C-alpha cells in the first residue's frame, strides 16, 4: 500500500512538471510570442526589444521555465499579458464555481450511478433495459447539446430554472442550488450511465461468486447479501472509476460553463484560448492537473481501504 | 448483439460518410446560400430539415459540415492507431526499467485533463485543426498502447514463441504473424469507441469557436448557431444533435459488436432475485426421517438434470452421495436449500424436512438454522472483504442476536470448536490456508446450530493431511451435536470412513443405495462396481487401475433406458427400456436389470417402481 502511494506521488509530481514544461516548450515553438501579443499589430522594433527583455524572453527557454517554476511553487503563476491580471488570483476567483460544479456532479454521478446499477443488477428486466438505454444516451449525446436542450425545456419553455449564470453559495444557498441544477445534470448524465453499467457488471459478478451461495445457504438475508456483501465487493472496481470520471467532468466543465455562461475555470480556459493568453491557460492546466492527481491519490487510498488484499501489501 | 443489429450502425455510418463526401453532388443547395424569405422555416418541402437564421438549408449544411468532422475524426483515429499500437508493441518487447518507464508514462498520461490541454495547443497554434487533432490523438493513445503492450507481452511469453526466439525468429515475424492478429480485435473496439469520442470533442471545440470559421458549417457551429435562436426556433438543435449523437452511438455499437465477436465468451450469470415462497402443492408422504426426498426431479433452464431422486437421512446420521463429476450431486445438494442457479427448479416430488415440505415453504427460516452448507472451494466460499470475525459474527447475530460482546464471545467459541486460534478472527480470507478456510466455513455453518449439514466435497480442494483433520473435526462435531450430514463426494475412502449409508448417483439417477459396508462389499450396480474398481487401493497394487470407459453423458443426451448402458459391460437389449428399482437385499436398492449377475447370493427380490 505504502509503495503504491509512493508510486502515485512520484508519478503525480512528475506529471505536473511535465505538463507545465510541455506548455512552456510549446510556447517557444509557437509562431509569435507574448511580447508581440501585448504590443498588438503596430509597434516599433525598439519597443519590442525592450518588452522582450523585460519579460525575460531573451533568456534560454529552460531558464525561463525555471523562473516560472520557482514562482509557481510559491503560488505565483505569473501575470496574464492580455488582461494584466495575476493568473493565480484569476484562478482563485473562479475556482468556487468550477468546484461547485464538479463536486456536485461527482456526487450525483456516484450516487445516481451506483443506485441505478444495483437496482438493475438485482431487479434486471425493465430497470436493466432502462439503464441500458440511459447509458446509450449518456454515452452518445454531446454534453453541450444536452445542456442546450435542457435550457430549451426548463428555462425557455417552462421557466422553471435559470438558463444561465451562477449564484455564489454565500450570496444565496437556494439560488446557488437552483443555478447548479441544469449544469450539474448535464455534466453528470454521461457519468451516471457509465457508473450504472459498471456497477451492474460488478454486482452481477459479485453475486455469482461462491461466497454468495455459501452466505445464502447459511441464512444471511438477501438484503445483507446485496447491500453488505455484493456491493462492498463491487465497490472495489467501481471506485477506480471516480478518478476517470473526474478527468472527464473537468473536461466537461469547459463546455458546460460555456453553455450556461458560468464564470468558472472552464470558461476562463476558453476565453484565454481565444485570446491566445497562454500564461493564463497554462495556469488553468496546471491547476486541473493538480486536482486530478490529488483525486487519483484519494481514489488509490480508498481502493486500498476497500480491498484487504491491497492493504496488506 | 446479433449480426443483423450490427448492420444498422454500419449502414448508418456508410450513408453518413457517402452523404458528406458526395455533398457537392447530392446537396440541394449551396452551403452558404441564404434564402431570406425562408428564415428559421422549420421542416418544409423545399427545406426538409428547415433553414437557419440566415435562411440557409440545414440539410445541406449538415452534409458539408460532416466533411470537416469526419476528416478530423479520421486524423484522431489514425494518430491513435500509429502512436498507440507502435508504442504498445515496442513496449511489449522491452524489459526491465524501460518497460517500467513505459508504464509510468501511461499512468501519467491517463491523468492529463485532455480538453484543457487541447486548448493550450489551440491557443499556441492559433486554432490549427490538424495540429489539435493530432495532439488529441496522442493524448488519448495510452489506453490503446497499454492494451497492445499487454497482448504483445503475453504472446512473447508463450512457450512456442520463446522457443522460436531462442532459435533466432526475428521480432518482425513475431509481430506480423502472432501479435497483430491477436491485437486486431481489441484495437478495433477501442478505435471505434475513440472515433465516436473524437467526433464529440471535435463538435465541442467547433461549438466553442475553435473549429472551422464562419460561414463554413460544422456540426458544432450549427449547434452554436441554433443556441442563439433557441427561443425562436428550438427545432434547429435537433438535426445536428441527432446526426452527431447517432454517429457516436453507431461507433459505440460497432465497437460492442466487435468485442462480442472477438472476446472470449464469458458466461454472465444473472443475479437471482430473492425467491418468493413457491406455489407448489406438496406431494409429501408422512415420514420419520429427518430429511426425506421423494421422487424429486430437477431442471436447469428447461433441461432435466436429475430425476426420480429418493433419499433419506435420519437424525444424526451421515449419508454419502457418491458419483463422478457431472452426475448431479451438487445440484441435488443445492436443490434442498433452494439454491439452484438461475433457471433451476424442482419440477417434481417432495423434500420433507422435519415434517415440512421444503419445496413448498419459504426457506429463509430453514437456511442456516435447520440446514446449513459448506462448500467445495473453502477460500472462495468466504467473502474476501470481511474478516473471519465479521463473517462468523454476522451469522451469529442473524441466528442468535445479542450484544456486541455476546456475539464476539460466541464467535470465539465457534472458532475454538473448529480448532482455530483466536488470532484467526482478525484475518481476511486471503490470509487463510485452505484447511483454515474450511474450518471457518464449518464454524459459519455451525453458527445457527443446524440439524443437517450439507457438505459438498468439503475436502477435495485440501491437502491429504488436512483432509484427514477436517474429516475428524466433522465427525467430532457430529457426535457432539447430533447433527446429520449429507456428504457429497467422489472419494470412496471418505464414504467408507464417514458414512453409514451411501447413495450412488449417475447421470441424474440414483442408481444404487445401501449401507456403506454392503455397498462396498457387494455392489449391485455395474456403475458402483466400476467406481469401486476405479478406486486405487493398496491390495490391488501392481494391477492396472480399472477405469470406466467413456464419459458421463450430458443431460440433453440421456438415453431413454438405463443412463449407464452405453458404458456398461453387462448391457443387454433390455437396458434400452426404462429401468425400475429393485431391492434384492433389505435396504439395498439398485436400478439395474442385470444386478443378479453381480450378486452371488441373489436373495429375495422386490420391485418398487418409484425409489432406489
């Protein structure tokens, strides 16, 4: 277990370095540079030279990376040349929006998916087929299209929920919840389908094992067999899905925040991309990667906690 | 998925590709031709899928827009194929730290947030589609690389390949002849799914405005344009969404189909819903035995797997059920507790336990507290995620209840009863030896103080010395508790040591039953005689081990007469007719027409058409 965690930690640190370095190298390889972006279309060569020097662009690229890295470790991700705002501050401002979205969507995914999966494993028949259909829909429909359709249904046709925008939790908890219903549903739907399918398969696998027969034979009631024994065993493969789901949820926020005009990190990334604000998007990538590796670590710990064979190692 | 069903997604994709490729020929309008008289028209005769905010024909724009999407998806798929398969094969030939490094890289790449990273590429390269799609392909290739590496590695490990490598078979040959054919299936499955994912991401990026620039159509920009007029003409969302969704669905279904065709078939046993009390009318006759099985037939998924079973167990008695694998012994044991696999039912007869017919009652009150069971594979019979104390404790709580402390004390008592140390309580099943696991299994079975224990091959999976200990334990527990045992086994030594009476089962029939001594000394069925001959014993040392020629017929291939006739040296034409049960000696029954040939003395004879 300790070795597994150590391995994960090493990989995680290496990944964060690799991602940030790769974005830096990409910048160097790209046509145009930050100085030119800042100066716009008309500028004098002297002004360009001066700015180029001020920004440290004269230095070799690896030295530039080193400067960025030493500051990044202290929480300073640089300044956006486009908006002039500090990258870390911008990210901190927008983080609560994306965090609300992703955390709620993860919970909805796990709870909804596992419940549906257990139900369809135990009941089969009509529920099973419904889960199949749902998982096909969740798999095939683009999240942004689904989002727009839901806006049409719930905000335009019947004015039930706000179509766009975000209300901070501190301002109004009810408004916060209402503003999250549609985006979280859109985000969670594909994941719910995936979880339901995997949970069902894992439950069916667990329920077909020898120990289930032995427990039934010795008088353990069906409720305990399903919820205590089979579900606990099935949770071992299912919990590894949480990490993968989170990666796709983070990707999903890019689209969903755009549709619902939510001022989160996904929206920031899109805006930075269209403005060629590489500093800013680099910061977003690093933060997203940090979130993913942290969650992967937690998932590994949970996996070990659930699976005695791993824990013992 | 059937072949017919797989034709639908394939057909859809072919039509889609043709429609997009042939758009310049087929499309009714030019993609950017505006018709300002028919803005946001909805479906009409001139515009079957309607027009957008500028009066442009939606069908035409869908066809032209698909060109971009399909080309982009193709770039992604090709990149994944090249990057994933080549790196996977290369890694499969690596050893040592290079192989480890490959795994590190794959683990790292699986944690990259793909879309945001893709946005970096788009920001740097100013929205260059091709670069973005190639990057996407590389970012999502590690999954395929891992699959390919696994297969390559497995092929390399196979003995004949290893041997061929020693004698100088070039790696190129191994890859082309052995690895590629084997990875083709999984690769196609993954690529098919990834193609759908690529379409999705491509549409998403162009929805965000990072794809082809207006006025040129893409599916993503069409959705974006539709969203701008969502309150005036929501219909516009439907065509691009449905076309795109169906394409992704089609790729996914094709992938599923290829997986079904290529993957090794693993039978998926559906979970059995909890049974409601069975609505049969009891046919039971009064009996003094603890368990009396009368004329029971069992069917699995409509096929009869055991018929006319008659078996009696008295209180405190040990009864053996003997036969080769596949004769129906385990099914019979399971049927008693209504634990047949899905689709299994008792179709006839009665099983009276202690005055109630088990085939007509709810067994929840019986399992564990009246009849319990221990299984063949002791480790697999324990739940791997709970400790011994938790598992035994749950049964103690179920059958006796009590406070936490009382339960704990009882658990330790039970463990002591089966000669296990207190320390075992805290262990998980994977930390137990087979013998210890079986003792835990016995402790769990004893938790409800049952009057009958069904022991299904309880020692088959154990070492010989451990076998003896477990059998001794069972005998002692039986003597202490006055518990009856139905011992299912194929081992005559165990029958002789443990049982008072034994039933010999062959192909779903009980062919002979008698007190064990009589059965071993004077078998009256050729199958029993054959089984006893097939048993290695010391006094026959030097002689060839006798074996019964042939195999047990499958239930669907049972003959109408004696099930054993095909393998029987004594078979006569009469054996083709249904065989009644004879009782040539008191309490000794046989289902053989020619049993006289086996008995020296003969004795009085009685025919009973029902039970052996």
